[in-house]
C-alpha cells in the first residue's frame, strides 16, 4: 500500500470543482480532497508548477481532459510527489495542426464577448453522450462553469492546450498506480487512444464507461465515483483525515 496525503482533482477546460462534485463529496468522507484552479496560466507547465507550490507533499492526481494533460506535467516536474494517477477522457498527444488552427477564431470570439456562443454552439455539443445531451440541467451546468470562469480564462487555457507538449513518451516513465477511465462515446478523446495509453503505462488499469461521453464524472457520477474509490482503496494507505473541513479548493496564489 502506498502512502499519500490527499486527492487532487484537476478539472478540464472551462470547468471548476463542480465537474467533480459527486466524487469530491463521496471521497471527501474518507480522504482529504481538493480541486486545483487551472485558470491562471497560459501554459501546461505553468499550471503544474503553480499546483505544486500549494498542494500536499504527496497526492493522487485525478485529471479529466485538460486536467489529465496537467497530470502528465505534474509527473514530469515532480514524480516523487505523485503517488498515483487517475486519467479520465484525456489526450497524451500534442495538439494537431487542424485543432491548433481552430482555436484562433474561438479565442477571437471569446475576446469579442461571445464566449457563451463558443461554449454552447461549438464545444457543448461534443461533450456528452446521447442520453446526457437531453439533460437540460447538465447542459446548463457546463455553460455556467464556463461563464463563471470567463473569457480571460478561456483564452489562457486555449493557448496552453494549443502549445502543450506531446506526452506519449512520458507514459512509459510513469511508475505509480494508474487508472485510466473514459466514456465509450467520447468524441473528443477516443477510447482507442486511452487503450494505447494504458498499454504504455506499466500496470495501468483501463475502464470504459458505457453510454458516457467526455464528462463521465457528471454523466455517470455513481459509477465513476465507485471506480475511483475502489482504485484508491486497492492501492493506497488512507491518510490521516484532518478534523477541519475535508473538502477544499486549492488557492494558487
């Protein structure tokens, strides 16, 4: 069993702690949990460096989409501090030229005051599986998280993703317990790519969630929480739970 000091959640682009609310509530009953603020830097390296300045000494990183990309960088910068990884609906490859080119007009629209249109018309339709696309509350939550973060965060995160390093070579260096999860219907980060990642990380577990798209934490919260909890219980020694409130947001000053 591996010792660790807490669980660090790393949200996807234009998402905040609400992306992981079901998992933080469930796991927070047993473990110290926190959610990183990834909105202050315009590079993946900068995001990871800021996180490392304030999180517990040794943590399990749970990253979804952009959060998974930051998790790769955390491993590169401070492997001794990463006790374990949960990588969800993410991409270890650098951005493709076509996707890089597509970001420029989105950034321009966001700067011109049209962030809601970018999220609602260009991003939201690709996020969810068929069933979840009929869930008005979930669709509204996706837009609400993005609008609360605002256009400046959108621009910074877009630049960070556009310029991100390729992490495929990093996968073979990962030497901590790793769980890879993805939605079977994820149209942004294909299950086949997750299978490739699992093959390159020694001992990685790989699970696919039927009927889910890019956000299984919200599309299938109970199933996602159960898989993450079982993984942590199987591999990690529970840290001492603090007497104070166990759920927190990391304030990266």
